[in-house]
C-alpha cells in the first residue's frame, strides 16, 4: 500500500475508535440519538477500511467481521437504551446484509425486517437487495423505491439499481459481462452528484479510486463465480 492509503486507513481506524468512545458516552447517558449516530459511524469506518484494503488487493475479511460484530454490540445498546421502539432504520443496517453475506456471517437482526418502509429510496432499494441474499424478494418495496429514485435520483443511480436488479436474475454464464458493466458504472460515480453526495462507502467523488462495489460483489457471489474483477469477492 502507498503512504497515502496507509494514512487514510489510519484515519478510518481512529474514527472507529472515536465512535466507540462516543457510544460509551451515549450508553452511560441513555442518549439514543447519539448512540444511533455512533453506531452508524463505527460501521461505516470499518466498512471503509475493508473496502480500501480490498481495492489495494488485500483481504478485507477482518474489517468486515469487525464491522458486523461491532454493529451487533451497538444494536444491542440501542435496544437497551430504548426498550420500546428502537429502529433499525436509525442505523445503516441495510449495508450490513451485503457485508455479512460476503464473509458468511449471520445477521444480528431478522432478515425479514420491515424497517425499510420509511427510509429514503436508495436505502430502501439496498434493503430489498440485501434481504434477497438471505430470504426473498420484496416486489412492492422495490417498486416504490425505484419510482422515487426516478424522481429524485440521478440517471446513473437509476441505471445502477436497474443493473443490480438484472444481476439478481442473472446466471453464472452472464457474470463476466456483467462484471465489465459494473466497472463502467462504478467509475462514473466519481463525477456523479448523487453518489458523491452520499456515504463514502458507495464510491462517489474521490473515494471512487479507493473503494469497490461491494453490493455487486455480494449479489454476484449469490449467483456464482465472477472471475477476476476488482469488484469480485475472492476470499
């Protein structure tokens, strides 16, 4: 890895530690919103560490496993703070589906969670895709998410999620061609406002050069072997 990449990884590790400290404060004070914020931040930091490591050609498994175990602890804390109505949608739980599937880990929540109903459209679509990896396809939720994305998202965002849907219906023979398509779509995120304005782990803006499409990787793994694409899971 280059010194620049090493520094980015170190920054993400430090951010993860700060999030753990913030979670401890939230737990001590019974502050649900602070706990939810730190749960999201801790998960994102570890996921980002994994994606950067992956893009560098190394095995990201340890970071993904840490992301899952930390999320499980933090979700438990959220339930302890608010015993009546803790919401998975207050976390980035929909991203965890893909990570857990890649490293063959169980989910720390029900795969049939209905938490996605009130979320923004792209998060709703991620939840449908993630749930498909473990359970079944929610046509109604997918359709509502796509309808909203077509109104509010970019052309690339619509094209990307339509591609993900195509991937769920693919055969192993189609995967090499689809891998080439995802590479082209992913590189376009660098200059796309929808992705550049989203979470860093989606690869928008400057993060495009140091991350991969882990959603594609999980969906492709469900279908079969995808070859040597940088976006393919190889561990």
